[in-house]
C-alpha cells in the first residue's frame, strides 16, 4: 500500500515497506512499537523527509514523557485510552521548535 502526502511545495509518497524500514531502524522496544499506529509512523516519515526532523528525537521524547521526565521541548496531549497514552505529541507533531512556520496543518494523506 502507498500514501501520497501533498505539502505546499511537493508530494511525498510513503509505502508500507518504507514504514517497516523506519520502524526497524528507530524502535527496538517491541512494547512501544505495538502501541504506535500506522498513521503515527506516516507522520514521523513525513517530518523526517520533508522537515529533517530526526525520528530518534520523537521516540526519545515519548520515552521521556512516559517515564515522567521533564522535557521542555515537547507539549503533550494525553489520550484517555491507555493504549495510546502519551503517543500524541502536540497535534501529532514532533517537537514544535523544528517545524517551519509555514506548516500550519497536518498533511493530508491519500491512499492509492
């Protein structure tokens, strides 16, 4: 399966295979991996490719939040559903200081 993300200046195509490579490269914690949705991985992929945000920083922020460690770079929105606890970083985005100011809304994914 593949998804196309339309950004202001380009399109990014994300495949299931690319997501699998990203998961294998950046997450060794099987328990955490089991709680991360495909949609969340697509967001991480887009932020890495389009904006140069290191997925390691996002994963580390999740670990810090879940461990109760303070991290002033991340604003957390907690889910009511325990299985999703702390996996949404401010509007499903990674640390906000890295996002370009022109990036106003979440990318729209189109499955093909």
